[in-house]
C-alpha cells in the first residue's frame, strides 16, 4: 500500500517519516507535501492507496483536499490528522468519506493500527467489485439503470443529434442536472467488462456530478462536464487517468481509452463520442501493450502525435533548468508547454516512461550525486542545491532511491567519475 503525507508542519512530517518503521511494514511512503495545493498534482502522479492529511493548512486545507479526492479518486483511503479536538471537523470529515480521524500527536503504534484498518477496508471494497450481485444492486436501485440508459442513448449511432437536448431534459427531471457549457466524452475498452464497469460507476458516483457513466459492450463511456473548454479538458484527462488506474487495480487488461473533442452544444455530444471511439479504435490496433490516452483538442482536429516528443523535450529542458527550485510543481511545467495539468501528466508519463515526480527526483538526485562526488559541501547544502528545502527529507529520498545515505554515498564514490 502506497502512502502519501500532507501536513504543513515539517516537524510532524519528519516525525511520521522517521519514526514509523516503513521498511518493516507493507506500506511505502511515496511522497509528502506541506499543503493540499502542492499535494494534489503529486497525489495524481504517485497514485497512492492512502493519503494522510492535516486539516488546518495554508492555500488548500485538508477538507478541500478531501473533497477533491472524493470526487476524482474515490478509491483512495483518507486518514485525517488534526490538533483540534472539535466535533465539527470530525463531522465534516465523515461527510467527505474520510476513513479515520486522529488527533495529534500520534505514535507509530497508533498509525500502524489505523493504516492496517484502512488497508483492510480498501481490500474488502476492491473484492466486492468482483461480485455480480453488487453490480446488479447498483444498477437496479434508485433509477440508476434508467439514468445509464439515457446517458447511453447520447452515444447511439442511430440517435439524431437534436435528440440530445431532450435526453438532457429527461435526466434533469430525474434530479440529474447534466446541461453544461462544455462536454467531452471518454470511451474505454477493457476486459473483463463487468468488474471494470462497476469500478467506472463508483468513480462517476463520486464525481459530484462532473462525470456520468454508461456501460457498453466493450467497456464503458463517460460524459464529462466543464465550465470552459479548458475545464472540460482538465476533467476529461483527470477522469480518464483515474479510470485507467482503477481498472488496473481491478486487474483489467487490454485497457484502451479515447477522449473525444471538446464540444459546447448538447447536439455535438455524439460528435465527441465518435471521435473518442475513433481514437480508441486506433489504440486497439497498436502493437504495443501500453495503455494510451489521447485527446482531441478542437472540432475535427485530432491530437498530433508528431508534436508530442518535441513538447516533452521542451518540458524536460524546462525541468533541467528549474529543478533546483524546491517549489517547482507539475502545473508550472504544464503551463510552460501550454498544456492542462492532467493532459501533461498523462502525455509525459507515456512518452518518458516515468511520471513527472519520478523524473524530477531523477534530476535532483543526479545533481546531488554530482555534488557529493565532486565537492565537500555539507549534506544540507547539497540538499538545497538539488532542490530540497528539508535536508531530512532529502536524505530519506536519497536513501530510498540509492540504498545509501548521502554520507555513505560520498564515502564510497567521492572523486570518482559517474
């Protein structure tokens, strides 16, 4: 189980990182951040099973982070830390699907107990997705079956484009307000279909009305809403990436996902679906086994694969020039290459074979190794030069990736070429 830690108090992060026996447990600390705003893109990038987060933090607090995670990555188990023994916080956390609520300070034994409890819950829930009875119960309760049928009718080849307006009106009468300024369709194929379709339903149900799902013979389809074209694209890529991760968790194979063009009229939803399906078919014809997500930027214009390598090269150059900035974030690089955060994250990992976070760590540790081999700088100075404000976190990351502490690495390799 991969764990991500969010807390603005460096002492708390250091305490959990250093005092908990990670190497002797089935848990791995894959990252940490001082607030929700910095944490969110890192969480999407590292794909943890469990997030431990403080409540009171600057920029984006723990409650807002929980709300976003519940909507976009509902399979993540959330554990909240707080120094405030107030019922209102606990109540709001429960409403946001938080698994456990702990008061600071906590010790390693308490944390292990809570991690074990949340881990069991997540494993049991994943097993429940495999049961057809659970799938049928969801389908047949509360008008969900009819809602799925109506969503599915938007994608039928025999449907007339003008029928979409009436379908959206019908959905509105069922308490499902779908009309939005912009739409995008996701078309996904995978096997086995039953387990994956249920996973897609869970994802859509936790989206706060942003995504609506309909099963297909080969997999599932999603109608994604947005306030602007950029907003719709960001949501589409985020949900497509989340869907892929959840399908992989369910052991689905032959996963292929296409994202359709962004449209601004209900009548054009069918066009978005057809472009998504066309892309998905192209992916199915590829010989490699990599799960690939592509999108269409504008009406009738498919994403140009030939441009992607140069964009990624530009992004890597930008990262090479700025990795020493400890505040460098995925959204900074995405903005530099004129991509949405989710689209950039997806394209970068596909083209580079590493996630953004993995490549940033690679750059920073290469610089650290260079300084440890060729200079007498203190470890804290090496950390700052490599892009880490926290020398203890730098040491943790260095040992986790190299198997050696910075001082041991220097003793072994100083004055030696790479």
